[in-house]
C-alpha cells in the first residue's frame, strides 16, 4: 500500500528560510548563501520523507515566496512595469514582483482559499506574452534525483492558475481569463516533456478550484485543457489533486472524466460528502489518493478511524490503487513537534505537526498492507482517549452557557437609530468623528521592555511605569491631532490573538509552531484545546489607566471572536461554531467589565 504527501512546509523547523530571505533582502548575504539554505532545506525534507517510507514524495513545493508566483515565473507572465527583458527569471525580477522595488509596487496578494496563507495574484490580459521562463520544477526534480530520491513534481494546474488570476490594470474586468488557456498550455507541455525526459514517472497538478461552485464554461475548460495535454502525458502517471472542501457533484464528474489522468486526490477531512461521491461512482482502474490525514490542523490523527475509512475505500478503488495521503499540503501546519519545549507532555501527546503527520500517513499505509505497527496504533489510541477524558478539555459551566444561547441572543434588542441616538447623547461626538484602529508602532525600546519583563530582568513596577509612559505619549499625540475617540496604543500587547489567548483558558502556546502566512512572514497560531473561558479581566487595567489620562472617550480595544478562532489551531472534537460562541461569551464578559470601568466605546477587531 502506497503513501503520499501533497506538500510540505518551506520555512524550515526553526524558520531558517525566513532568516535567509531577510538577510538577502537586507544585502547582508549573497544569492549563493540564500540558495545554500534553500538547498539544504529541500534535501532534508526529501530525505525525511524517504526515510519515513513515503512512496510519492513531492518536489517543486518549495518556494522562495509563493507557488502561484513560481507558476507566473514559469509562464513568463511578468507585468510590464518590472521591465523584464526575457531569459530565465532571476531573483531580482522574482522578488520585485513579490515585494515591489524602489520604483514600482508589488503584485497584489490575497488569501489562498480560506486558509491564512496568501498568494501573489497573476495579472493577465489579451496582450500578455507567455514564454517558458523558469525551469524550477525540472531543476528541483533533478536535484532530488541526484540524492537518489525519485519525486512527484507538483505544478499549479493550468485552469486553477487562470481562475485565480485577475485582469491586469487597464484590461476590462469582463475579460475572460480562460481565453488564455491556449496560450499557456504549450508551456505546460514543454515542462511535462522536460520532466519526462529527466525521468519523472508521476506528475501532480494541483487544481483546487475544482472545489468551488464552477459554471459550465469553467468546467468545460478543465476538459479541454487536459484533452490538449493528453498527448504530452504519454508514458506518465498524472495525479489531479483537489483540497479544502467537498468537490461538487458536477465537478467530480468532470474531474473523473478528464483525459490522460491516472489518479485523483481528495480532501476527506473537509470533504466528507466527497466520500459519498467516491463510493457511488469511482472510475475503474484509476488511483484514489485519499486525504485522510489533516493537513490544516495540528491534532494527531485518529488512526483507527482513518484506517476504517481507508478499508471501506479499498473495495471501491482496489487494494493496489488506493494511496494514503494528506488532505492538503502540510504547509498550513507547524513543522515539527520535536522542537516544542513549552508544551506539557499531555497536550503534546494529542498533537502531530508536519513531521509527525508524515509518519502517520506511512503508518496507515503499512497497516493497510498488513504490516500494522500495533505499538504505534496503541499509543495513538491512548492519546485519543486521554484527550476525550481530560478534565482540562471540558468546562461544564462554559458548555451550559453556550448551550443556553437562543436565537434572540444573536440579534440586538434595539434598532440602529435608537442606539445612535443614545450614543450621541452619551458621547456628544461630531457628525464624522475621528479615531484610529488601535495599535501604535511598537518601537525597539518597547519590545525590549516587554522582553525583559517576561525574562524577569525588570520588576513589575518598572514594567508598568514604562508602559504608562508610552500610553501617555500616545494620548498626548492624539489630543494634539484633535482625534475624537482615542486609543491607548496597545504597547503591552505582543500579537492581537496571542495576547488574548494567553489570558483565556483552553489555549496552549508553542515555542516553534510557526506557519507561513506570506513570503517570509510567519505566524505562531495558538492552540485551542479545550472549552474557552475568561478567568480574569484582560484589558481593563490598561484601558482604565488610559482613560484616566484624558477627558475624551478612550476605546477598549479587543480582538473579536471570529478573528481569534480563524487565527488559531482550533479543536476538532466539537463544531467550530461552538468554540466561536465560547470565545464570544468570554469577550462579552470583558466588554461588560470595560463598561463598568467607565469605558464607553469598545472596538472588537
């Protein structure tokens, strides 16, 4: 039984790529230095998967910035403003597109589906000239092969690439991006031909837009694209990978009818309904890459449950055609649990980061092949049972409060007009009052104060004095600018989610659980492992302190429940909305305490 990984984190277990990139951008290191770090990371990732027993190991999932930007480079679709004159696209042009330069702005960035990763949006139009301008996919395949590791090169599929693009500046919004399909397919053919010549036997095309609600015209583009590519696929196995949601029935029908395609990959974590489609009609003789290990969260897989799902799929696809996989790329989860020093052993036993998920995938594949590691499965079952029964997870008072919510609790009891009238009488603000979002720039000195207080190098009194001094400066600046509703500047806060999570029950924090957001930017999401409550006020002291420094209204600055939820690794043992309601109830208590302390305006972000 075979195993497969859709993709893997690029930054490195301790953000090695981040620091190498920023050093290069700052002119402190050379392109060769950057490439050495990148090469070492790629090599270690491939070797790790090979040693774990993974059969289908991805290549070309590494990126200096973004996989969609890599595809733009491959297609030579460089906007004119970057003055690219042809040839192989180098780092200067590549990073100018990603980050801008002294004379031109960067390309637009937007969220990759509903993840917290952001991609660089291609800018295309009828005059865009496409040319094969980056041989990265072939180079990385050869690089892995030189190490003795045969990989599956991964390409962003041609139709998803176009559907994720936007009309370039000056191009009509109504321009059909899919009309460019015939212009990019010859380049895809060249890439496929070179990969085949280099020895590749499998190629993976990521077509995640298949999970969206596509119209007939868009679905037809998939059929025509892969019919056109079919001749280039001769002698190759082709995997079309989808992820992030259920695939609609019409899209499933289109996908499983594509010409020249050998295998289909599905997200069976967020695509539970897809299981029904597979069980009702899966094409004979095709490979099923079953994404049963969650690529977007940090919880250890329930191996017994996944094994049961896989065994039911054996009868559908056939034992020799079923491949165990991740639900999506592991780039959306943290890298390696081994590097965690802050988590206690109990919580740690409930988790699996990318490195551990690779092991889980292979363990499931071996179990299907009759080589079940009984000790590994037993330890996993014990951890699952521990999590279900741990008193740290369940808080009956919180559960009851959330369960008691009624439909009317989600609606304001008064009209907008009535609230505006009451607010005006209370605050006496001008017709167009001024305010700011909340945080002021955090200086090096401010970060030093917080760091030294955390390390217990300065006393609490010294810390409070320093923060009060900063708030006083911020209040004075706003009063001088005649701002109507003030903020305290949030000098005491590290991160808008982490600051609140550290003061709420049910949250845990990692030392190295970094996840790429975009480019070199990484975030360290909190882990919501249990019922959420607010043991003590979180912002009242500082808001009240700030209000005492001015006669103008001071806003109570809060991070809202949906943002806290979406920027965390959320527990998977209850519906997300229940966790969100628990956070909302905790924030509600904070609002009530702020109001009681004399804060008349609250701003939940």
